[in-house]
């Protein structure tokens, strides 16, 4: 999951957002692994045709059913609405099999 906030977000708020995403997803029981890191900005980000990332979140699932179920996990919709109202953001999903 590539997350891009449309305006600068304080570091403490970004940390809280990532912690809340982790908690909701892990508590759902569908996520096998979770990792999140801040995007490392470089000058070329200014020329991105879509947007530059703020953070990258990697969610590991056991199978496609678990991935699909995670979108309906309790609390996901509320979390998205609450954060979107405070700090609008965009997300791009890149679903793939494990990269060795």
C-alpha cells in the first residue's frame, strides 16, 4: 500500500496513522505480517506523474481470501473516514505474490 498525504502531515500524526492501520489490520486476524516505513524523498519526487509517497505499508496475507476479507475488517472504514477528514490522502495498492 503506497500512501500519499496531499499536504504535509506532522511526524507524530503519521506515526499514529501507521500504528492505527497496523492495529486494525492485525486485530482483524487476516494479516500475517505488517511493516511500514516512511518514503525517502528525493528531488525526482517533484516530477512524479501521479504523486509522491508519504509512507509504504506492506501487509502479508496467507491467501487471496484473507486479502479480500481485510478490506471489510471491523474498524477499517471508520479509520479511513477519520483520517481522511483530518489529513486527506490517496492510496495505491500493489497486490502481488511474495517477492523472494
